[in-house]
C-alpha cells in the first residue's frame, strides 16, 4: 500500500484538493498548497503537539512543509531523498563549474542553507544564482554561515573573507567583528544542548546591527536628499 495520500479537513484521506501528504519515517511531508483550514486541522491532530518543522529539508526536496518528531527528522535528513528541480539545477550548474570545489557542490546539495549562508556562497562561487546579500540575523544564521565556510575553505576565517565587505554595511560591520564573533559563538556553544539561544552571541550581533542602523540614521539626517 502506498504511503502517499491526500488530506481533507478533519482527517487524512483520499481527496483531490491540490496537495499531497507523504508519510516517511514517522514524519509528514506536504507537497502543494494546503488551505489554512486544512493546515489548522492537520496541526491540531492528536500526537503532533511536540512535532518540529524543518524548513531547510522542505526547501531541499521541494515540499511545502516537512514536520515530525526530532528523531524522525534526523533520519529524513540523513536519507537520500530526491532533490527538488530547483535544487538539482543548482547542483548541476555547480558541478559544471570547475572553479567550485566538490565540498561546496555537496553543501549546495545537502547543506543546512539559510539566506545569509547562501549569500556567502554566491559571493565566493556564484551559486545559488538567485541568492541576495542577506546578512546573519541571529546565532542560527551565523552557525549556517560558519558551516558553509568550514565546507568551502576548511576555516571560519578564510583570507578571502575581507571581500565580503562589498555585500553591504551589515556585512562590512560583521567583518570588523568577525574574529570576536566566531570566538564568542564557539566558546558559548561548546557542549551546549540548545546552542541556538547563545545569548551572548545574540547580544553582540544585535549590537553590531544596531550600530549599522544608527550610522544609517546619521547618514540620512546629513543627506536628506538621498532618502528613498
């Protein structure tokens, strides 16, 4: 019996509602656009109170939502699930570019990617081509950037990192504090069970970002004609 089926509100059963739910390793993978009422019913179902969402895995495989218990999500991430068409296209372009190392190709394929780590990858290697110049906003973003740098350069402070300044004032400010930020994050999260909270790292990141915002306010006051 196939583990693929559709869902109607108040239950999971066969229906032609334009979306599909797949059950794998105790988790649910939703493909297609799911109406709000159906989503509310799905989330309220018994036994799902402590489930987690995995937006990174969902993006990798082209799902709308991937959710489930922590151990099931871990198994899913380790499984060789088919990539989305978009992700496969990124991998194919990277594989055809001799300047992109194999480790970076693998990061593009299966890495824990976020907007800021994708910005770094595009800056250094040109992929993903639709990435923008987002900066890390919190320790979770920072960690994904560090994992990318580890994969791409084998170090979290590569000699090329100063070039990141060109991505805008926030990245410029982060480069000024990068060694301090990396050291603080590593010390604070060493052996921690819930490293994403990393309050000292978060506070430093907020201080850096606030400094940039204050500089922008001063600039706008001194150059009102440049606003907008």
